C-alpha cells in the first residue's frame, strides 16, 4: 500500500487547509484531548450544527461521545446546505433509515486506536476498514495550483484534516459524501460519454448480469456460526485456540472497462467501418466470428455466444476493482524481482465465456498502473487516469483508451506459464477488500471465512477455512495464503485457459504443521496423497539448493529428477525480507496435479484430508498452468 504522507509533507502548505497546520505526522497534529467527537462538534456549532442534528436524530451522537476509535468525515454546514439544495431533501423529509445510512456513510469505526485514519495513513485507494454502513471509502489526492487537495469518494474535498479528539479523528469535508445509490448499469447510462456501451448492455441484456449487490446467504450463515460477531476459535493446532474474525459482509460488485463513444468512432473509421453503433456490431463480428467460427451464425445478440455479446462481456469483470487494485497488494519483496524479470501479471476471468484478461504494470516505476493484454506488437489497453474509479452502488467503471478485445489472447497464453495467486480465483477477496488484508483486532493474522462466502470455493461443514493476509513475513508467493483445517474437503474452481495440452501445478509451502490429503483434478485422483509435512529435502522429493549444486548442469539435473517425481522447486521470486527466493527455500514446492489436454472450460481441484487428526492444515498458495511449449523448455522460474 502506498501512503501519501511524504507527498503531503513536501507539498502541503499552511494555507491549503485553513484550520490545519502541519499534517506530516501525529506529533504535529492539533489535538483536542479533552473532547470526544460529539463534544468537539457541539463546541463548534457554526461549522457542524447541521450534521450534528442528524447525529442526534439517530443516536449516533451518544455513540461518538463514548470511548471507541472513530474516523469521522464530517461535512461542514455549507456542505450540508449544498447537499440539501442539490438533492431537494431536508433533514425533516428524511426517514430514520435514510438519516442513519447517511450518517453511517461518514464514519469509520475501528477496534484499535492504531486503525484510526489520520492523514498520514491515507492510502491512494480504498480505506481498508469500511464505513459503518459497510461501504468502502476512497481517498484521492491531486495538486491544484501548487497545493495538494485530498478528496474523499472522488468529489468531497477535505478542508480541515486531522482534528484529533480523545476517541479518534475528525476530517472536515467541503462536500457531503453522497453514496452511490444506483447500480452499475444505471450509472453508466447516466454518463453521456458512454451511450453506445450503455445501449449495448441493454440490447445484449448483460445489464441483468450486473444487478447483484449482496450475498444474503452468507449473512444468514454468519449469524449462525458467529452469532456474537466476536470471531471463531481456530482449529489449527499451531494457533493455540486463537480467535479469528469473520468478514462483516459479502458484497457482490462488478468492474466495467469502457470505451467512450468518441473512441469507438475513431477506431471504427480507422478500421474501415461506419462510425455508428451498427458499425460497432460489424466490427465485433469481424473479430469474434473469426475466433469462434462455430458460433458465427448466432444472430441473437442476447445469446452469450453471439459475437457482439462476447465483445461487450469481455469488458466486464465479476469483482470490484479500482485502478490501483488490479495488480493486487503485494509485499515489496515479491514485487521488486518480478518487475525486474518482466513477468509480473495478474489474470482475471471476464464475463465473456471462458476468457481471461491480463494486467501488467505499465513500467517498473508505474507498478500500480495496469496495462491490459499487452503482448507482441500489441501495446495494450490502459485506463485513462482522468476518468477512472467511477463508483456505482455495486461496482466501478473506468474509461479505457483503446478498443479491448480477446483477439490474440489464446495464442499468447499458450506461449507462457499462467500463474494465479489463489486469492485471484476468488472475486469476493478483491470486492470486499480482504486480499492482502487481515484482521488486526485479535491475535491472529487473518479471517476465518464460513462456507457460503465464495462462489468459486466450496467446502463441507467439517472444513474450517482461514485466510492469512499480507504480513511481509510469510514465505510464499505473495506473503498470503488460504488454509484449511479439520476434516477438510473442499473444491476450488480453476479459471478457464485456452484449450491445449498443459501441466497443472499447485504451489504450497511445507512444514510440520501441515497435513496429508488426496488431490483430485476434475474428479480423478491426482497420484498418491500429498504429504505437506515433507520438506523439499526429504528423500522422496530430492531438493538441493542451487548454491550447493554450483553448476548449471547439476542444477538442471536436480530439477529434472524432482520433476520426474512430480515436484518442482518454488518460483524465482524473492520472499522474506528480500533475503532469498522461493526457489532457494526448501519449504517452497510445486506439485504436478495434472498433465494432459484441457478444454477451454473451467476445471475443479478437489482436496480431501486422509488423516484422522483435526488440527493439521492444508495450505493453498498459487496455481499455475504450463503449456507444453513451456514445460518442455522450462527455466528456473
């Protein structure tokens, strides 16, 4: 996560925020230690009486006058009057539920004082902890007239920041936060720049796919397994009965990557097509009917295999991703070497059947700016910085600079190793800001996630599933992992890859806390049970360090010997404290779970414990698909 404190320290002047002096760190904050949040607002009625009225109407005023840890984004009176004038409502016309939701949108409640969001902790993305209304708040900074301005949820400027009170901090807003109440298709429709794409969503009926918001089934399950919302005791023997939180909610969101009408017109004219909406359909057919000739005669554009339907669906993702979130939240020790090797990629399944989109960092210095489908002479597609992160109630959309299609992707993916961190296979991890995150309130470093949370991961009632977030100390691919305990039996849906012959590998780290399980690929057993307690140096595996082997021939021979036994060293990515790569760590292994032909559909990895012990754990780090052209001539990564 990239913090903006250094940026603020250099550029913020005392005149930018008229009641704030230095904001570089806690030592320089204006502190009102004698006040709690509500009492501070009460002492400044000229600024806050309008918002205070709503606090009192909901009873939240009493909450903020008690001990806790609150980050309050409080609109001043001018901002509230502007909000009433713009919306045509008043405090008197709002229902109790509307007032409560409005107030909750502006407050973040944390369990620990260290999780209060002073400006020095602002990320250039979503806050890790959602508001009391279970909505994520975004932070954006920009330089305006040589001064830094910080905006909350894109459009609400902070005019006074870091007013530290006894139970948290207050940031004064110059505009009230107006939470998006319209779902993604409606927000796109309201933006006149994208009238063609909006019309396409309607005609293809893909807009129907973008209307979900919440996993209500999970809400019901959580009430049963964690009724007091205080967490669940881990079954892992190594955890010493530690309590892990359960996720508070399971939102369902989508992301749309959209070309403007003008971009379409220019591209169509350049390609020899009429710059019209019907011309766009013909353009889509010229690409997708060539890629899928068996479906070229499907004229019904509501059919998911029609060329125009595929074209639009390829722009849609089943998770909510801001621009800076496409490339994940990686430990710097993983990021640096992968950037230098130019192989850092993230893959996301699209709503176009059996297709993937690839995101890479734009450059080594622009590692949080994604470029999509850049390969060969194709320069790729980028999100326009000036028109990104546009929020809806159930997702986000971004304008892109060129027409995005799946053209060339099958050939490209068949020429490289496709590696998925396990979290990227679970859309809910990104949407609900779990990936790279962990519960900081307890002794644990993760969450216990009850069954029913994920659409691509299912497990039996006897299975306890846990996610460990990024701590920067775990020796695995991205310093996070999925763990399973008890008499575990789970199925993980793997994403579709282009049809072809592959070797499918499963990456993990071995140690004495792990267990023994039978793996199945598409319903068929994958060899003998995998014993994760065996480190790579075990005689059955035969790992030797590259430094001990010394010569390239010896290294290659050791790799071949391990591969013949169904194992591989970890990839050449740096890990703990940048001191060693996973390849150099004897606990990091890849096991081959399948070799053969795969069709273009999704596939299932099943894992079932074969032990009677309930305190052992099974760890999932990453999955990779290596086409024949790769595994026959594979290097050390």
